[in-house]
């Protein structure tokens, strides 16, 4: 048994940067990344803003040494997971029990959409190669093999809480002595499937999103990948640099209220935050910053805000939604925001919640609006809440 | 641990007839599926406003479960995690998919969209009854009692569940058929042994 799961490395790619240093620079510049759709062939060009990773598939392929015709979901995953593993710099990795727990929700859907255009016209047409990696697990397999993570792999797909669940599942594999090292997080590429689906639900903001603002209108879709490298006590002692922090608390709870919406009183999110605090042995007042789920939809921010009030009233830590920078990266968001949470502890950062203007009438608190560094950040809570009321909170703590 | 298992209640909705434990309880007059389902809701004086929001598959599954469980299920005997649901059907959520697809040419309907997955039906049954055990929905061409028996036996024999609702709920436009069984480890008054033969005979006779 390892008493603790340490975070030894991080890697991230999103619309605001292709690696960790580019993200830190974009946060400091308070620079969002939404814009017109350029990569998808869709009728919503110029109508719905999205947050695209600024590299084309062939550029991602060049970075990773993969063929350019595989799913963008896989390419994004490999970039971020590789960065995390390199960052951790674990000595004699191939002698340890290693695993890859990777989340996604779209799998190879981007390629399946290409296949379908020809297939629907003539069912003898369409490149079958384009549907070969349709399944979510295929993305995980390709990346695990490329990284040499050989002992265990699995894919978690629980909508927008997917990669937060992947991270705490990875931590449990370490704590129960199943593995020594787990690369955990998630990836999702923008696809027509998700764009049309979220548009059907009428929860996309036609402008840049304004999380936790009274006049918020919805979310902006993003894409990306984020991974942390979790290691055991034993491996932590062999590292050439100190681990960034530890995963001290986690909880997954469910609303069981509606297919897509959160319950108005935020039951699932309340139970997730409360459960994560109990697991970590911390009090609400110990939390120095909350990285909100904060999608910018009227329903999420209201339910999450209500749940935060129930847990934290009367003393609220600084809170913000980094989705105001990256858009909502769906199955990747828990991983991407776990990386931001770890970096907040390491670098003493509080991220701004861009475009916030007016406090929501039902809430007694509002998000941070300015980038701050040099803060003393010991405990960070990261929220990831998914469709179906699948709610997860993680707590990262300084060692 | 292998344990004895019993079908302690059964309910079928098929060919305009609602039947429970072998007795016909209601015969509908409507040939239209939606109208027939509404007439069942009204006949049994059910009161669950969310019913009106559901697609026909969820309505059919939910109604069958309500009648199945009424009087025969004792929720206090179980923890929420001890009751599960294992269902199968042939047409997935196609009945709602077709309606959703028709709405896309105008304004895509969010209320149709959220039912374009068949396991949403299981969600509706679980939310109604606060069931939190394992659940699964399998899409198969025909009712396969052997397969259902294997799945349910596994869940009950390994103590993953103490009670399981299982069966078949399928709807596509005018065609529909539902059969739900309550499977428990304690023998009730009218209990049949849980077996594929007993499942098949209830399925075929209704």
C-alpha cells in the first residue's frame, strides 16, 4: 500500500497553448482563445465560436511521430501525455509497473464523420480505416503503446467528469499497490457530433462565454488534452525533483435528476465537494482556490454556485472558471483543469475568470477577475460535473 | 454463492393488454402507441408529471415497472445499491431517434434529443424508485432468455445485487412489447423459479 498518490508530472494542450509554459504565459496575458471555426466543415461557420487547438492534424502528427490520418483525439492525447511523462522524468520507468488511465467522450468520431460523407451516398464507398479507431478505447490503446505504458490501461467515459474520474481511479490504483506509476487524464477533439449535440441542447453561447455572470448564455466548446503523472511513495523518493503536490481528496456523486441538466439545488456537486473534503480530512476553510466546473450555462453555474454556497458559506475561497480561456474541453476538461490546479499550487497562482461583469443574483460570491501570482496556495479544489449528474471533485494539496 | 432465485412478480404490456402475474388488468382501445400508453397511465391513476416528458420507450418501460412493482415490491427490504436493472430490446431508441431526426430540419428538439439513448429508460425507472445498483441494456434481435438468465444470475450469485428487474422493452412506432420480471432471492407467494423456461413462457404467452 502507498499512503499517498503524488503528482510528479503534468502535460496539457488546449486552445491557449500547446504545452505547460504556453498556458502559463496565456493566463498571465489574460488572453482567451475562442474564435471562428476553422477545422470543421460545418454550417455553423461564423455563427458559433469555438476554442480550437491552433495546430492542424499534420502538425500534431509531426510533433508526435504519428501518422497524420489518425483521430485528432489520439494526437492531442499523445502530445499532452508525452509532455507529462517527460516532465516527471521517472528513473528506470521500464522497470516499474506502469499504467495509462485515459478518458475521452468522442473517440475517433472526427474520422467517422469523414467516413460517413462518402458512405451515406454509396454504401460501397468510404475508407474503412476511418472507422477502425471509432471506439473510445482505441484512442487509449494507441497512446499507451506509443508511451510504453505496458501493465494496465483503461478508458473512462462519463461525459464532462471523465478525466477527473480517470485521475482518482489512477490514484486508487497506486494507493492499492496495483501500479507504481499512472499517467491519468483525458482528451477530446472538436467534432461535428459534439457541436451539433450541444447546439441541439441550446446551451452554446453565440458570443464568448461568461461563466458565473448574471447574463451568461451558455458554453463555448473547446478541445484539448491534459494529464498528470501519479506516482507512489516508493517512486516519489527516486525522482530527480520533488513532486508538485499530492491528490489528497476525491469523490464522485450523482444527481440522478435529468439526462443532461444538474439538479437546481446542486445535490450531486454538493455531495462531490463534501465527499472530497471528508476524504482529504480538510475543512472548507482550508481550500485556497476552487477551479470551477463553470461552463457558462445558466443551469450549471446556478447549480454549482448553490452547492458551493451550501459547502463554503460564509467564507468563500477565490474561485474562477478557466473555461473562460480554453472553452469547455468536455472529456478532457477534468485533466486539463487538474493540470491548472497543480500549477496553481506550484506557482502560487489564481487564474482570472475572463469577461465576468455582474454577480449572479442568487449567489453571495463572485469569481476572481485578475491574474494573481505569488499567492500561498496549499489546497486547490477542482470541480468536474458531467451530463447525467455525474459529479466529481478533486483536491490537490501541497506536500 | 449460488442461491435460489424467484420471479416474484411479472408484468407485460403487449397487443393492447396490460397483464400482471398472468391476469389481464387492462385492455386499451387505442391503436396509436402514444394514446394507448397515456390510457394506461390514466387507468392506473398514476401521478408522475415527468411521464409526459418521456419518449414512448421510457413511457412503456416506466409504466411496466410501475405496475410490476405495485404491491409486490418491498423497498424497505433493500438498500438502493442492492436493486439493479437488466433489459434488452431490438430497436434501441430508434422510435425517438426517428422523431428527433425529423425535428432537425426545423429546430432540433432538445426534449427529443435527450431520449436518443435506450438506457435513459433505465435511468427513468431508477430515478423513480431510487435504485442505484448495476444496470445494463442490451440491443439484441430477439428476446434471449438464456442471455438474460446468465446476466442476472451473475449479479445475484456474486451478491452484486439482491434484487433485479429484468426483461424486454421494445417500441418502434406501432409495434411495442414489454415484459418485466422482478427477480428476488426470497420466495414470495406467487413465485416461480427464475429460469429461462419460465421467462420464455411468460414472454410467449403475452
